[in-house]
C-alpha cells in the first residue's frame, strides 16, 4: 500500500511539472497576444498546459502501459502542431515561434513523464525566458556589427575545432611544451580581449576595463596583467583605466585562493585567512582610490576594431610558455630549500598549482600553519611577478597606476606575513 502511494505521488509530481511547464509557456504566449506584439496563436494557456500533459501521458504509457499508444499520442500531438503551422503560414505569418515552443512543451512533458524532472524544468524555464526576452535579443542582434560576428565565429573555431585536435604533449625537455595547454593560453588571452571589447561596447571605456579586470581575475590575474600591459603600449590615453583593471584583477586573487583552499581544506583556509584577507582589503582600497582619481570626461577614444587580437594573444602565450619553461628548468636544476622557498618559486607563475599542493600538506596544526604561510608567500611572489610585467611591458600612466596599486598589495601581504 505504501509502495503504491509512493508510486502514485511520483507520477503526480511528474504530471504536475509537465502541466506547470506548459502553463508557464502558455501564459507568455497569451501575454504577447494581449500586448499586441503578435497575431492570435493557435495555442493559448490551456492548449500549452494540455500539450505538456499529453507529453507526460505519452511517456507514462510507454513506461507502464501500451507503448504503442504512448508513441501514437506523441506523434498525434506533433502532427497537430505541424498542421497548425501549415494553416498559419498560409495566412502570411511564417514566424513559427509558437509552434516550436509547442513542440518543446510536448517534449518537455515527455521528459517530465520519464522522470527527468530537472532537465524538463530547465527546458521549460529556458524556453519561457527566451520567449519573454524577445526585444532584448532583437536589440542585441541589431547592435552586432559584421566584424564582431566574424570575431565570435573565429573564436568558436579556435576553441571548438582547433583546440581538441592539438596533441596534449609534453614534447621536448622538462617541463616540455604542451600544445593543447599553450593553445588554451591563446584562448584565454584572445578571450579576454573579446570580453574587454564587449564590455567597452556595453558600459564604455571608463568602466569596461575595470569590469573585465575584476571578472578576468577570477580566471587568471596574470593573463589580465599581461594583456592590459600590452594594451597600454597601443593606447597610452587609456593608461589609468587599464591600471584600474589590473589592480581589480590582482585584488581578486587572494580572495579566490582563500575560497578555494577553504573549500578543499578548511583547516588551512582558517589559518590562511589572516594572511590573505589584508591584501584583499588593501587592493579594494587601492582600486577605489584609483577609480576616484580617474576622470571619465578625459577618456574620448574609439573602441578598438579588432576584438580578438589573435596575433598578440599568440605572442603572449609563447612568451608565457618560455617563462614557464625557464622556471621549470630552474626548479629541476637547482631544487628548493623547503616548502616556503618552493612556494615563492611556484607562486611566480602558477598560484592554482600551489594551492592544490598545499591542500595535501595541511594535515595537523603545524602543517596547516606552514601551508597557510606558503600560500601567502606564493600570492606575494605572484604579485611581485605581475609588478615586473607592468614595469617591463607597460607604458605611460598605466605603469604608475598599476605599479602603485600592486605595491600596496605586495606591502600588505608582506606586513601580514611579518606581523600576524
């Protein structure tokens, strides 16, 4: 009896999800007609709700009853939608959005009837969102320029076609060259350029680079620093806003490391908080002061026309690979004199690798303290390394703006290590 009740409840939930999904899409379609945005559709609230139930009923019949009847029910629903589109298109309305939405509701109802409730719910939600945001999509398409669309297609080819075809490696002497990882760096650098371009289009030069720096710091603050340093050579008038972007990216790093290590090893995370929170707070202050000093009225420059900057991305990736190879050779040749020295060397180029290695080190209280200090030293050495990139590659006001912010970050890290 209990098993029967449980099965009945499960089936009821499946049918409820199918009905609610159809109801949500139906409400949007009915609303679009009431707003005068579309001519009347073949299906409204009730029809979409029933289509969801038809899909669920067909799946239930396939699962527990005559499977042929369930398949015929699904085919009948599909034919109804196709015939409705044929009739509608004869009247000159060849849009087909409502009919496609009806097919999705039918399929979503079938998924719900099969017990795939998460997928069905996501499908219903995405469909409703796409229908509601029609004006947003049309506005977005109207604002796209030909070179932007071409850049997006090129990036898709680079990421989805070329990247999987490259060998993993390694090739050559240790640490060796890994073509796939090297191309991943190219994608990171060109992707940052593309995201920067989009941000500049949306929020303008004054805020765009700062926003990209903040978000890019979640992926690779070193990549942001190298990318913006190179950009400063070509756009001297944007030096201060590029500097703000670098400060924002480097400010995110201590917090990102702290969250990651706390999730993987809470004991090390607690011990590392006193070393990593001060540079994060200092970075926020430095970025805020740099932002206040920046005058958006002085920034009057055209947005770059090359969103990807693939050539520059390849050059930066190769340079980064050379640095990694030199660092790997030095580590193999000279070794290290303990955990903290190793952390300083590894932190120069790969803080994430250092973070993962410290997860295994933090076993007891003493080891957790050592791992926490090693992380802080790695973040400090990484900040110093990025300051070197700024001074060596950057130009103009960017160097002073970014270097001063990184100096504040490095000093706060050093004081935290010495005093806490």
